[in-house]
C-alpha cells in the first residue's frame, strides 16, 4: 500500500503484517455499498454483481443505470428481484459518469453505509481487489485501486491509451499537486466520513474527469489518501464511452481548479513509503 497525508512513523514488517490482517478483519465486517455506474453493460452487470455479493454479506450493490439502450437497467432490475442486496437507480437518460457517482454517494449517505466503493462495471476492475481496498480504507479515508504503484499496471491497452492515461496523471499531479500516483482511477473506496466532507455543490464535471475533481476536493478538505495496486484489464465486453471531448474537458478542469483554488500544498512527509496491505 502506498499512502500519503499520514504522519505515522515507520513500523516493522511483522507489525504491518499483523495490522494488515486486523485491517482485513475490520474491513470485512463493515457495511459497504459498491456503486456500479452502467451504460450498456448488459452482459457484465449480473456476473459482476454476483461476484461482489459472493465476497461477503457486508457487501451491497447499487447499479446506477442511465436508461441504457441495451436494457442493462432491465437486467439489473431482474437481478435486484432475486437478490435483496442489489438495488437499482434508474435514471431517464445518459447523464454522465460523474453524476452517477454523486447519486451513489447521496444514496449511501442516506443509508448507514460505512464504506462506498466505486468501480467500472465492465470487469476492468476486478472484484478480487475489493478486500485490499477495504483494508487500505482502514488506514486512509480514501483508498485508490492504483495502476501506478509497484505491482500495479494495465493489461491489453494499446500505446495510445497508456500514453493518454500517463499524461493525464502527470498533468494532474503537476498542476494540482494531488498526492496520489493514480489520480484518474475509478476504482476507489471512500470512508463515510470522507463523503460527508465532500462539497457536492462544487463538483461541476458530469463526465469522467469528475474523478479528479472529487479527489481534489477531498484532499483539500484534509482527507488522507492511500493506494493499493491493481492490474487494470481492458473491458471484457461492450464498447468504451470515452471521447476526445472528455479528454479536452479534463484539461479544462485542471486549469479551472488550479485557477480557482490553486495547487494543493505538499503534505508533511509527502508520499509515504510503499507498505504492505
Ligand atoms: N450511469 C452511467 N454510467 C456510465 C456513463 N458513462 C460511462 N458509464 C459507466 O462507467 C464505467 C466506465 O466507463 P467505460 O466506458 O468502461 O470507460 P473506461 O473504462 O474508462 O473505458 P474502456 O477501458 O474503454 O472501457 C462503465 O461501467 C460504464 O458503463 C454514464 O453516462 N452514466
Ligand atoms: Mg471500462
């Protein structure tokens, strides 16, 4: 795990291993809502939700579907009739990934969830990393499933996609001073206390770049951030929805945040050493 924003001193490997297993036990007991934004994920939604539910009875799933033309919403509704731990939020039309996350956060805050996980519904984010994310969230208010820490990475991406992702992360870190290595990752676990501090009304982006905007505001509010490695695998089925417009919008966002609030100050101690989850 790579962490930032925490001042804790060094600990030995055996202490960390012990702490790691305690964290896992604690994380494994907390009521957790996994928010799955979907747009044309009909083939993925059921197997993914079932894999998540199989992780334990503390896990619940909220599918946020934007009236997908492939009837993902209908498939999710069928599943929710079979599984009490699956809920569906049906929205009338494509409103963007960012607003889907915010809708999921609001839903979680109305309920008594202690943790909220967001992940793509196309198996790029493997459910097998959820326990690591929950364990990391025991130590940090925001846990990121990170492609850009040791043992993290991407699979099946062409060089264009790899370059685009690297450049946007590099620009985000440089312009905004965000302490994470993977600022654009959508695989995250937020503690309830972090979401309670999120200034919802300041989140303006409706699309993908909202991930940067959310993280930036949380760090501004003083939230601690830790990263745990994941291998991001290109989608199993269906088509990508990222457009050039989204990419350009992302650059605009960085400039807007930088102008409005400035670069974040360096956290004491900077980015922490890599540690074990
Ligand atoms: N509810 C909702 N979900 C969306 C919207 N846009 C994208 N999604 C979902 O958000 C997640 C991420 O979108 P993807 O198209 O997979 O984007 P990506 O993973 O960055 O791109 P690929 O690697 O090409 O798949 C997926 O689960 C999508 O179905 C939207 O407007 N509304
Ligand atoms: Mg995807």
